[in-house]
């Protein structure tokens, strides 16, 4: 089984906690602990040595027979470029900076020229609406190079995170996706609670993909029952297996590669009748083909 993990965070400077303002709230602490127990994950270690983390991740890739992993954040673009150069046979990296910041388009262009293959945006961290014309220079760079643009929508962070923001709804990029058709927009975590909106966006815009990454704990607080089987069935019915991309949202150690997410998702695909060919598209071919198109 060939595998590309399309959604991994390099955990340099990483924290699994919640905003400091909420750190003492006992309910939030219980929720974090419950999540770790539910998945049988060990408590995260804080490792600040770049080379140690790079080597740990390289061993994870080899141990789990992963063809490539796509790092979407690395605590800065310079770190990401350094990371990709450390193991170019297995590591792929995305640029990650605020698209509304000064010279954002120029920075993205520079990152692509130096070997990065995509762009990661946290929607609820960008205060300018993503469909604002002031951001068009960034979209023009991405469009010219035909890079994937991964944008987190929906609630962001663990319990206590962001639940309301101008860029929390994926439909904010509807007009952008229609205008910049050579960009492959990827919405992670099945839309992270914005299921109806994500399905509508994908139906309207054939250059919008979804990724499957993470524990998808948002399913617990939906007003109707949602599970992985339903998600894999509904997205295949709407857009086909060709626009579904596997990701794990792995990051910290000693957990490393969250293989349990892969196992849960593979089981769900099999249970709803995905063929072996469709499973290979989700786990490997779809993101492989997107990355091959980057100019």
C-alpha cells in the first residue's frame, strides 16, 4: 500500500495546549486529558532541537513505510526550507504565513523558488476576509505555480479554541476558487464541522479538495450524528474519490505518526465499499498528482 501523508506539523515550538487565558479552566483541562485517553496517546514531549526532530520524523517515515510526508507548518518558512533540504527524498513542505501580511505574495514566490510545494493558511488566524481583493496577489502567485493551498476552516484548536471568525466558513473562498482555477484548494478535516458548507463548496468548485486529517473530534458536537463512514460515503457521492486526500495531522512525539487515524479511516473506506483503486487514490495518487503539477 503506497502512502503519502499530506498533513503533518513539524513540532518545533509546538504546544498541544489551549490559549494561555484558558489554561486554568478545569473543564478545558479535562477535555484535553479525555482526548488523549480516548486515543491512547502518550503525553506530548517538548523537543526543541531541530536536528533531533528531523531525524525522529525521518525514522517514522521509514518505520511506517510512508513514501512521503507533507509538512504544512514548521514554525516559520526558513525552518521549513531547512527541513525539506534535510531529507528531500521523503519530506515535502508548504509555506505558511499570513496572506494579508506585507509582501506575502513575494514571500510565497520566494518559498516556491526555494523548493516548497504548497501554501498552508489558518483561516481563523487571518483577519482580512479571504475573498478580499487585497489578497489577490497571493492567489495570483499560487495560481501561476499551480500549487495546492491548504486552508483550515471551522473551529480551530482544542477545547477553548476559536469558534467564530470571518474566515471560519469555507464558503468564504467560493469566488476565489472560481476565479483562480489552477489552484488546488484543500479543505482539511472534512471541513471541521462545516460539513454542509464544504460539500456545497466542493460541488460548486471542481478545484476544491478535502483532506481527512486528524481525530475529527468535531463529529462529537454536531447537531446530528456524524461518523467517518458517513463522511467517506457522502464525499465520494458528491465529488468522487479523486478529490479526497489522506492526512494524519501528526506532529509531536512520542506519538509520532498517528497510525490509528490511518487504520480508522481505512476501515471506514472499506466498510462503505471503496475499491482498492479508490483507496489508493485517497492514500497516494491524488496528492501525488497535485504535487507533480507544481511549476
